[in-house]
DNA sequence: TCACATGGGTTACTATAGGAGAGTTTCAGC
DNA sequence: GCTGAAACTCTCCTATAGTAACCCATGTGA
C-alpha cells in the first residue's frame, strides 16, 4: 500500500477526508444504514437538508462508489439509494464519531458556556 | 443521558458534528496527538493551513474544551496548545476515520475514474 | 537610535458553499 | 390535452471559508 499522508496538501486523502467529514455525508450514510431508501424518504428523515444538497451529497457518494443509484421506470419514476460494501464499511467509523458526539455533548456545551464568561483574549 | 438526535436540525449534536467533521479540526487534533505544540509548529506540520484558519480552528477547539492554550511570557511570546482529556478521547474516532480513508483510497480513486466514463446522467 | 527579525496573531477582501424556492421532465390515468 | 407526483435542476442571494497583507511587542546588531 502506498503511504498516504493527510498532512500533505496534495495527498488525495485530503479530498476523502473532506467527503466523509462532510456534515450531510455523515447523516446520509447514517440514514441509509437501515437499508435502501428513495430520494424523498431520505429528504424526509434528514431534517433541514435541501434538495440541492441531498442530490449533491448522493452524487458525491455515488461517484466514490459508496452508494448505488437505482432508477425504476414507473410513474412517477422511483429512485432508490443503497450503501455499497465500501459504504457499509464506512458506517463503523462514522458511528464512532456519532457516539463520541453524543457522549461528549454535555461537557462541550458546558465548556462553551464557560468560555464566553472567561476568554480574556 | 438526554437522547440526542443528529437527524433533528435543532439538535446541538449537529454543531458538534460540524466541528469534529471539519477538515482542519481533524488534522489539528491528529497533529496534537503526539503532545503539545506551539502555534508555529502546528502551522508548519499541517501543510496548506493559513494562520487565520489555524487560529480559528484552535479557538473553536479551545471553546469546546478540547485543547488548552498556554501563553508563556517570553520574547517573542510563546503559545502552546495541548489536547485535554476530552480532546484525547476524540483521537480514537478520528483515527478510525483516517484509517478508513487510507484503506479505501485506492478503490475510491478507482470509482471516481470509472464514474466520469459512465455517468449517463 | 533605528532598522530588522520573530511569533502569533488581525484585517480586508475574494471565492466558494449552501439555502430558498420556482421551474423542468416524464408518463399514466382521466 | 391536462393533471399530478417524484426527482431533480436552475437561478438568485447570503454566509462562510480561504488568501494575502498588515500589525504589534520586544530583543538584537550596526
């Protein structure tokens, strides 16, 4: 395996980190964890995502081979998205992040409160 | 523990996900993993980061109680940054992400190449 | 004493990302 | 021929990320 180095500006891992660190990507992958869903179902479950961002995020994931896009010729057209094997393997690290976020929420909110009081910048 | 739900737009976990999913945050925390460093050392190791973004990222991490900022009155001033306990606990999920990125780089780059050929959008 | 170097930032500006919302396509059924 | 629903797609506009240049306090050598 080549030695990837995210600390180098030109290393492609930078782009991959951008993709998987993206807010919407985390949420889309997490939502698809339960099985395939269609566009409108994703939009409904991920509160606050715009159609544009959902389309963009899905295209990015599709491009990276992390989700598949299946069009069913019906009326109206039906489009399903599903995680690939690689996509499912991403669930684990993302879940770790999600769990960390949940676990440390309280202390972080606390720290934010204190910070605004002190902060003798 | 309260039930946090990142899929709700108003849940504060959203903000936390934004912070820890941030490209620079991942790299700064990863760089600080080896022990405390001063501002200029961080800037040198994280290729491509600007002073402004480094300052901003560090302020954010400090605000969330993930790093400490220590000013030593010397000439010129010396400022050290170090991970807190909470900050160190973040290393693990971030490392998982980094590892995932390294492991799947090849197949992702491959998928990207194929995508531009097909893609009968 | 005065220009210069050094570390750790700000400031001012520009480029890109993202949001709101209207418009588009496709095709069965009325 | 018109309607309606799903899944986009486009336009406009604001907010955030990013870049480059400047600032400030202090010690040093000429």
